[in-house]
C-alpha cells in the first residue's frame, strides 16, 4: 500500500475565513468552484476554527483541467490561497 503525500497550503490571504488563523488551520481543504478555482472549504464566521496550528493540506481538487490534478488529487508540492479564496497555484493544462 502506498502513501499519498497531500499538497500543503503554504499561505492563505483570505482573512474572513474561520480556518485562517496565521495560516490554514483546516485539516484539509477542497478546491473547486464553477468559474474560478477556489477553496470550497472557505467558511465565513465570527470565530477561528480548525487545528491549533496552521498546516492545512489539499484533500481534493475538483478542477479537472488543472495541470496539478491527478485523479482529483493535487500533485503540486504546495499551494497558496489568495484573498478571494482562489487557488493561486491553479494552472490550466
């Protein structure tokens, strides 16, 4: 059985997200969106949530046209999430 290395979320500029507390504190995010590649785990609340320290990873990528997508998994070593919850590492094949 092989171990899959999930892509790290190295930075997140979406300050309104409850999972952004000095970095992504979600255990894993999903990337999707209908017009732009966005973090669909984005949650706007008046609270901070998730893991005690930043270390989020990409659990699933639903953007099949991205060069980093292989079987709905992100193959980029790391990604960055922008202010509009957009995946800054997204690139069309």
